[in-house]
């Protein structure tokens, strides 16, 4: 008998006495079942010198070779539990334990017995031998345990967010803890296979890992494919996965733990919330870029207009001086009137350049693109506001916009805000308030403007929609519209 070791009988093999050692040339009976992968045939005897008699008695009941395989904890790969676990780990680190696969068990049993029977062989291993022996020891690290059930390290959408990074780390720690505690998948421990409770528990454990891998793969796919606004679809996919696992594992009462499922749902909701905020930030950035482009255009227009007016003013001043020098007063008053008009235009131009709140309010519609009863209420500071309307009527819409109202206001920003607030309950886009489309008729806007301004010089209630009406006639002829 090897000193310090005792024989550990695999499931289905006959139990042997504690001090049993194989006779010379002994081979396992071919009719016996194969030893499980990684089964440890020779385990070290625990040090009982410091334990009481009651503790020794209790330990003997736990570690006797005659115990059934059902009593062996699957998660520890048939190693001792409690205080004996440290002794096994220490012995394995020194090359004292040989872990044999099922295919090699019958051919290497005697060699393994001979090796552990020689005490000096434990101390005579080189560093290379120790590294080789450690390769046979089962890796119980958290990374390996998590990978077995489909939890892999990948770049999560929330990792780049400073606001969500800590919350994500805490959530992932809770998810991993449930997996390590074996609480992610719930299943019956009384299922039997081939009239063996041990085999039934082994099958239940393997299928639980398989089901958890499938569930985690679906959860990770939901997170990776999540887009702003489709969190309900992702939740339904994950709920369908839970239902399918419960149906397929009904014989073993196998199902995803509600606690674990709620954590993965929380992950989806957190990711969706982040994506929505990210979309809003991108939209605000796009709107800000658009605003800056518009302001640059306005500044260039005002600068060009000021340069034009300065040239006209200089030309008129030269003409006036020439008339005065020649003594000819014919046409002098007309030139002075034009000069005053130019000075007034320069003053207005300078006022608009200095006052960013002034501008043109426009009310436009596009019946061909949005239908009747939809208007856009906006603001532009362009010198020629029609240029802005033509830009909006570009390639993004099938028909040009029709102008219902276009008027200048010294406080156009406040007036635009008041109009938007008045129709706030009729927004077309209820999520992004920077979109200026409303379910309103031109007549409703006209009444509101008349109430606020007191008088409107020009307002067109009925749109021309020329291109739309002509196109609609062609649709009817080609039977595209009934």
C-alpha cells in the first residue's frame, strides 16, 4: 500500500478495503464501467492527528471509498470537500496525484500505482515535470467555470460609458456569483438514469450547463444586437428562451432561475437606457452642427451684404462730392435720399449681425410627403429666408415645401418657442422635441399668430402643392392610387 495514499474506487467498480492495494499484474474487469474523465484513483490520507475522535468519525463517513458516486460533489470533480480539499490541492501541486482519463484508466492503473508508491519520486520532479503534472490537474478557476456555461469576455456596449461602467461591473459580479453558486439553473436532484441516481445527477448537471450556455448565448446576442428603442423585442427573445428551456427540461424540472433571469433583463434595460441616451447625444450634436453651419452662413451673408452696402455708399458719396464740386445741384437730392436709404440698410444689417434673436419665422407644409394637417414651424436668420426653405425641399423629401407664412421678428427666438409650446400636444415626433413638425392646419397656426402679433400682412392657408397634384394625376392613370 503506498504510504500516505489510499485507493478511491470509481462509480460502478467493486468497493475495496481501505488498505487494499492491487496485486501484481492486476487489471480492471472489462465488464466494469469506464472510470469518469479525470477520476483520481489514489488520494492522500488526511492528517487526523489534530482532530477529535468525533471529527475523525465524521470524516471517515465522508471519505470512505465505499461511498456512492451520488455523494460526490460534481462541481469539485470528485475531490474531497471541506477540510480535505486543501490536502488534495496541496498534493496535486507537488505531483502526488495522477488524474487519469477514462480511456487510459485500464492501461495506466499499475504505472500510476507504482509511481505514487515511491515517496522519493514526489521530491525528485524537475520544474518541467511539475509543470507537466499540473497540466493534468482540473482547473477550478472562475474563468474556466464561467466559460463552461457560456460566459465569455467580450466588449460590452456599456464599458465605454463612465456613467454606467460601475453599475455594469456590479451587475456582472452578481451574475457570475449566481453561476458559481449553481443558482443560475434550477433542476431536480432526484432524477435517475439507467436506474442510477448518480448517473441521473451527472446527466442533470451536464444538461444544466448546456442549457445555461444556450441561455447565456441568447442573452449576449440580445445585448450585442440591441438598438435604441427595441428593448421590448430583446426581452421577448429572452423570455422565449426561458420558456423553451423549461419545456425541454421538464422531465428533470430544469428551468432558468428567476433571480438569474431578472439580472440578465436588468442588463438589457441598462444597455437600452445607455443607447437611448447615446442616440439623444448624437442627435443634439447633429443639431448643434446644423446650427453652427446655419450661423456661419448667416454671418457670411451679413458680411457680404455689408461689403456691398459699403461699396454703394462710397459710390454715392463720391457722386455727391463731384456734383458739389461742379456746382451742379441737379439730381443731388435724389442721391442724398439714396444715401440715406443705404445708411438705413447698413444699420439694419449691423443690428441683425449683433442681435442673434432676430430672424424670420416660417410656417410651411408638404402635403405630398406628410399629408394634410401637418405643418413645420421654424426659424431662420438668413437674409433671404427662401434659401432655407429651398434647402429643406432638397433630396430628402419627394416634393418641395409650400410657404404659408414668412415674417420678420426682432425676437424670433421667443416667438418660435411660444408657437412650439402652443402646439406641444400635437407634435409628430413625441420623443425628439427638436423636430418642428406638428399635427396642425395652416388655419390653426394663422389664428394663433394673429392672436400674438395682432396683425398679419400675408398668410396663405391653402398650399399650392403643384408637383404633388400633378404626380397624383399620373398615379391615378397608372392605377397606383385607387
